[in-house]
C-alpha cells in the first residue's frame, strides 16, 4: 500500500495512529499487550476505511509472535537476519570475476549491521582488483575472507530493539584500517547489542594514533544512529584517555577542536577500560567479541592499506590523568656563532633530578640527541625500568621511533647509542608535546648557555620553580 500526502485537510477526529501519518508499501506494528494491539488495529482499520484504502487479506498476518519482513525476522525480542538461502550461501564458490566479488559484497551490505566486524573482514575483498582476479595472483587472503563472511552471514545474532528509557552503551574499537563500534543496552546485567557501525579509514586517518581512531569510531556511531541516540545518555567504554581529554581540554587544537565541538552537546559518561577489558568482558552479551580478540581473529586478513608507517607520536596530554610513572622531559639549544650547545633534562613532574649540560661544536640536532642520551643515562643511574620521554621537537623522536630515516652521518652515531640504551629499559615511550608543556627543560638549556658551563639543580627554590613552570 502506498499513500502520498496531497494536502487534503484531515478531520480532527482522524488523527495519526501507530505513531505515524504516512506509510510506504507495508504496515508492520507491534504492541506490548493483546488488548493494546486490538485497539491499535481497530483505529488503523477505521482510518483505512475512511480514506477508502483496501488491504490484501491473504498477505496480512495479525497476532503473530514474529513476522518476516524483507529477509528479516521481527519479534518482540528484536530483529534477526534471515537470508533466504543460508544453505546455498555456504555452498557458494569463490567468484571467478571481479564483478562477482562486488556482487557478493553488495548482497552482504544489507546485513552489515548484524555482522560485528564486517568491514574488518571484507576490506581484503574490497581491495581486490580486476587484474588480480584475472591473473589469479595474491588472492589467498581474499579466499579466507570470503569463507569467513559466509560463516558469519548464516550465524548473525539478534539485534535488540532500542529502549529509549535506558542509557545506550557504546564500545568503540579501532585497528590499522577500520574504526567501528558496538551499540548496546544493558539487560539483567548483560550488554545486549542494538547494532554495529563502522567505516574504513581514509589515507590521512590511517596515520592517526590508535587513540584518535577510537574517537573517529565514536563520531561515526553518533552520525549513523543519531536519530536513536539524540537526547539519550551514552556510556562509552574507552580504552584511551584522548576522548576525555578532547571533551575537557582547554588547549585543544587542530582536528581535536571540531571533535570536541561535535561531542560537547552529547550526554556522555566515559568509563575507562584497560587492555584486559577489566570487567567489561564479563558483562558482554552473546555475539559481542571482547575487543582484544577482534584483531587476533583477523591477523591474516590485513589489507594493503593496513600496512602503513607506524603511528606518529601523540601529545603528552593523551597520557591519562591517572598515569603513574616517571616522565623524562628534555630540551636542547645551539648557538650558530659559537657552535656551543646545551641540553637539559629532568625526570618526572615532581623533579627527581635536573641537570644542564654544555656541549661543544654541535648543531641543534646534535644537541637534541645529547639531551635524550643524557636523560636516558640519568634514568639508568636511578635504576628506572619504565620511562616516558617527552620533547616539543619531533625530529629526534620520530627518528628514534623509525618514523623517519636518520640519514646524516653525524647523527647516526647518536642514533646507535640511543638504540643501545633503549635495551636497558623494560618500557620506554617517546612522546611529542607542545612547547608550553616543556618550559622546565627549556629553562635548563637557556640557563646552561648563559652560565657557559654544565650544572645541576640543587637549590630547593629553583626546583620548586621547575615544578611550577
């Protein structure tokens, strides 16, 4: 049945029923009780008769516990995918042409919200080219992806109907090439999912830090199911602190600004989870894979776009407010006229030790490496096993992380020394931060050049000054 509005005045006693005033093709409606269903049906039939609209009785079903609808099964509990030929899907051979692969993927797009990691698994098939199919080369991963998708489509879980009276739970997940999320609600202490969302990352986003990709997953979720989530309380289980920082930081810049603006009007409660998922795995309902197992399941299905350079360094503000440990802050400077340089380093925000070193015959990059080396040596002397080294200049940090090559001969020897010292730590993280957060180390280098000699900070007043800046 198709009804088009034609600006015909509606009598006051013939108002909308079933929560809507226009229908396209079919009418599917449910009620909580039998009496309510009968009342709704009586009101609907009265309006159909008033507008002289006929209904096909052979095609009508009334009082059913569940109904089939567009290859779906809709019941009071939720919606379940019911592919027309599930047995035929399992017997389906791998397509012989590129067009056949696209046709297969197109048929699965209708069910993608039922398949938790659809884009993660299907990315290999989407990357297949016509030349690869014609020549039959490098398609072993495509075969594996094809078989895995066939198994998933015949075992899709049921999606619960959203309950607007309950808060919604969002569990984001991101890997090298996809950002997605599970949307669910809690029933009897277990999270039952409402639907899955996700998208493949573009070329620029592939190089984002994994914490930033987690934010992209959340933004995509809010965009796709905006009509359901708008005005509702959201509980987000985040593995990284960047989401909380984006919402609360007063010094955000770059892409973090529009992210913060978009998220600011949502009622969000952030619950931090660790890599072991804390207690989250215990309350996940059937069909929701623990986040740490998702990437393990598709380790052999990484598409070509997943093999990109390691993620760039991130801001120190992405360290959680609950971070406990030692931070090495170092800085360096050099005078071109005298080729004298200085470097300063101090572990921790509560200053454990602070020193400035005068350097002879160095460039700025030399001084940068000396700052890192001196700081690592100080940490080794203090018998530290875990360290976070921060600096407001990217050159040395990116070279040591192998994000960019170290090609200058005079820097390669410094690079080799850093590699040796790194082995003495159980954990060493290298993080970039803004200049205003590195003023204490900057003070050390400036004063070292002024004194024209190496020195150590022992004066309590000067230590207090370093902690303050």
